[in-house]
C-alpha cells in the first residue's frame, strides 16, 4: 500500500456565511474535482465550528505539490474561485499547515 500524505489546516469564513458555504459545497463543479484528483488529491474533508473551517487533505505527494500541480493547470473554474472568495476570509496563516500532534493508523500501529 502506498503511503499518502495528510495535511490539516484551517480557514475562516466571512461572518454569517457558514450555511451558504455548506450549500455551495453540497456539490463542487466536476472540472474542479477532476483537476484536484489529477493533481494528486485522494480525499479532502472539511469540518466547520462557528466561522472556522478545519480541512484534512490527503494527497499522493503532499498538499504543496498538489497546489503546485493545480497552479500549473491554470484557471479551472474562475466563477467557482470567485464564489469561494466571497465566503472565505483570506487569512495570512490560512495556508500554514496545522502541526500534527498524534496519529494512530494501521501503518503507524503496525510498526
């Protein structure tokens, strides 16, 4: 089994946008999903607590590499990007990964 990379990070919603964010993410545009998968995305989970979003991104080669590959593709869906920009604050630390404190997985437990 190939080991994947999991990165956690958080972003902040603009005030009052949590419900709209949920509705928008009920289904993301297929070109965006396809580009993410082609760039190495395995899974992306998002949790919300008030106006804070917590993301867990599992990739084949790390989140930074996935983002580099996405950037190399050029704009995929500018309307989607603009919509998300109305919902999420661009915090200066949004791209800073959360430090991993502890992990229990089959791979870790098997060693």
